[in-house]
RNA sequence: GCCCCGAUAGCUCAGUCGGAUAGAGCGUCCGCCUCCUAAGCGGAAGGUCAGAGGUUCGAAUCCUCUUCGGGGCGCCA
């Protein structure tokens, strides 16, 4: 709808420009907006105000000239100049009736557009270390990323979703050692378990599984050295972990250590994949960090940097001269001990994404990662890739509440609420909905009690209920022996109530909302809209009877309800929320 | 010290290329509730948009400074 009105104004502007003898010199985008106050009509443009300065004419005069050029249209009832020079357009009721028809014709495609023009987007999100179950923070990343992917697809982007698996590096080694120690304990060895190893029960479960499937493969005969290490009072507990890792590799041998690591990794990863799948999150690819090394991507990236003379050896380590690209300090890519840093994998990974032909690398990261955005961008630029091909959206933290009471969590002790627990408690729908209810760069207070409530205070319930209410109406209609005549569109001209007009206007905004939400990477706009639409529908339902005796009016009202159901369905589906017919 | 995010009604928050009289939900107050199964419905009161300057025809929105709050700054991942 907006696009149609927009075109009319653009046409007028083209005439106007031709008459005044200028063409592309000025910004001639009408920047059509919805009015806030219905007194100002339905749409408004401030183009006359914006042109006024450049043209040296008063805005109202420009507006008057422009107004004469607006083509006649069945969609526009009235055009007025108001205030300092706004052009206000009031639409005909026919325009809204047509839009309702379009909703039902387009069905699940209603609202989709091609503003993305097929841009190839690699959306990376969650990418939690595979060292334990996902917790409620990861849930927010998952819900946000998945909704964003849906929004981008609906607006014509070619989206590829990816989860980066950090399956190399120290954290995996620590997990492996944790599993190994639990495994040895299971087999009766009396060993102390370090406080900073992975504490969760899932470590014991993996150990149990290893023992069941692989038996005593990882048993060691002489464990005095290990025991001694564990009971030594080491001041530096991190150092102890490193020593333990070295000891484990030495005692088991690299091959068995790797086998154990693989077991641990696959257990955790399987759990994460199942968890996300149940949550409606399906990355197309699980990209292994390990494969970066194997595939030579790290070497290619380093070589590229070398060619650009962007590497420097100091103190035995290899540094990337990030400062030359605006970073605050240079960054190590290869440590003095020869190990490549996490940062090296990271720029290699992003470089490799570009090699795969993606236009936009869209990363969803935790707010604690903001520091490395500049680094990775610097890396891309140093490798002659455009810095703005990387876009990062940071997700702030989640705090759980039960009513007024804060739920205490501590990642360190392994006492945190998992995503699975949350989903089990409040359900997938409420979780998906609540997670994207606030802007990603705001802290989120997640109220478990509210999310579970079956009352209108609960926004997800409220919106789903609007959908169910339509279904209920249709059932009732059948019971009463009525039916919708589909032969030709019912006479929507019967929809003359104010509440009906409000609802029609709200429905017609949906495509604009999708674009706004996609462009701003802001699913909460869609959510906010759905709440408003539901409110409009509920008020309408409360004020007016749909299943009236008059067949014409009844058909028109049912059609309006069906349109509402369609838009609610389309919107909720993009957010990963189901649309029940019964509640 | 440097960097990022935030501050809007009693509470939780919308307000996204600057636009006309700043919105919603909850709570409060006042009515209503024999009605398409719907745990309710309608209305009202409620604001120094943290503060101060600036840009602009026009600022909650952009810029600068200040105050307060949250987070981040490793040859960790």
C-alpha cells in the first residue's frame, strides 16, 4: 500500500522537477510516513519542508505546486497541506478494502518484499563453546538470530545461517580432562576434582557413556603422578589445568586423548543441536573451527596478511599490525610457542566467509565481545576485504525473574539455568517471544511467572489468543450453519465501524513493519506491532458482533477476521511462535 | 585511564533515516460486566523525555559536556 502511494508522490515530484528544470540535484524521495494523529490523514510527506531551503521558496508554496501534480487515484480521498508545509494524504476506504483482499490472496506470502534484492547474507549466531549445555543467555541469541534470519528472508535476502563450533583450543582440552577425571572416578579411583574444571552433571553423564560404550580404554595403570598433581596446593589454578592437560596427553597418548575429546565434543554438540532444533533454530551449517586449520584457511589468511606486509615478529610472537587499521593495539596471531591464537582463527573464518561469496557477514555476538569487532574488521580490511562487509549485532545479558525475585545464576559453579530448563518451564512459544521482546542491545529481564501466565497480562498469550479467537469464530459460524461465500469478495463496503477502520489500517501496516524490522535488525518492532494488532482485534471483537444475521455484513466481518488471522499467523511464524486454534 | 550500552508516567518499557498535542501494558481512580466458551470491558488521572549547552523552520531523537547505572578492555576462548 505504502509503495503505491509513494509512487504517486514520486510521479508528482518528477513533474515538479521537470517544470522547475532540475533533475537529480536534490533528494526527491517523498519519505512517506504514517501519521501519528488521524487528523493528519493516513500518510504524510515532509518533502516540501526539505526542499524549501535548497529551492529558496516557502514550503507551503512548494507543497501547493506539488499537490497539483499528484495523479488522480482511487486510493486517495483527500490531499491537504497542513502546518508548516506537510502534505497529508487521506486514503479512501476502498484502498483499505483492496488491501484486505490482497492479504487473503497473498496468504502466507503477505508482507514479503524484495528490498534485500538477493543480497547474500551469512548470519552467524549462538556459536557457544561446545563445552556444556546452552544456558538462558544463549537462548536469547538463538531466538534473536533465528527471528532475524526469518525477517531477512521475508524481505528478499539470501540468508545462510551458521553456527561456529569452537572445537579447537584450550577449553576443549579442559572439557576432555574433566570427562577423563570423572571417568576415572567412576572406575573407583579416588581423585580430587579441580574446582575450575567443568562441574556440571553432564560431565559425569558423558563419562558414564564413555565407560559404557568404550569400556576401560582410558584407564591408566599408574596414577600416582596424576594424583600428586591434583593434590598439590597450586596457587595458580589455571596453571594446574594446563599441567593436567599436558599430563593427560602424556599418559593417554595423543591418539586416545583425541578420541576422548571427540566423544565429549560429540555428546555436547548433539545436545546443543537437539536443544536448538526443538527451539525452532536450524543453522544450515555447523562450521568447525578445527576444519579451518585442516582446510588451510588460517594459512591462507596469514599468507594474505604477510603479502600485505601486515605481519611483524616481536618477542618470538607474530603480530598483526592492527593499529594501522584503527585498532587500539597490535594483535598476536601466532604465539611464541607456535600456537595460533583464537584471533587468528577468527579473522581466517571471516576471510573464508568472504571467499565463499557472501556480501554481508552478519555476526550476532554477546555484548562482552564488543572489543573484538574492531580487530576483526581491521583484519578483513588488511586482507583487502571491505570493512563494512562485517556487521555485528551485540546481544545484552538476560536476567531471570520469578515475579519480583531474581533467579540467581553462576556460570562458574555450573549452577545456571539451561535453555532446556527454561523451555520446559515456560514453553517454546513464550521463550521465543519474550527473548525478542526487547531490543538486542538492552538488558532483558525475563519474568518466568509472566511467561507462564494464561492471562491477558502475558503478551504472548494475548497475541496467540487473538488468533485462536478467529478460529473459534469460524467454528461457531459452522455450528450456526453459516458459511463464507468465496465466489467473489464480500462487500467490504459494509465495514464502516470505526473499530473496523482501525483494524484495517493496522493490517495494512504489516509490510512496512516487516521492512522496518529487517532493516534495523529489530524483531521487537514486529512483536510490538503484533501486540497492537491483537489489541485492535480484541477491542473490535468486544465492541461488535461478527456473526450477525445480515449475511452481507457477516461475510465482510468474517473476511476482516480472516485477514487478521492471516497477518497474525505470518508475523508470529517469523518470530518462531506457533498459532494455535484452541487455547 | 580508554571503549561500548543505557537513563522517557508510580513500575516495566515502546517511540530507528528529526516532524505536528511524547505512547502502551501493569498499577491507581471511576463506571460497566445475562453479550460469537475466553480468566474480563470502557474511560480518566498520571511527563522538567537524567541535567546543561549547541545545530535546525522544527530535537526524546543529531552534536558537545556533566551526572548516575550496566558491561568490556589478555601471547584466554
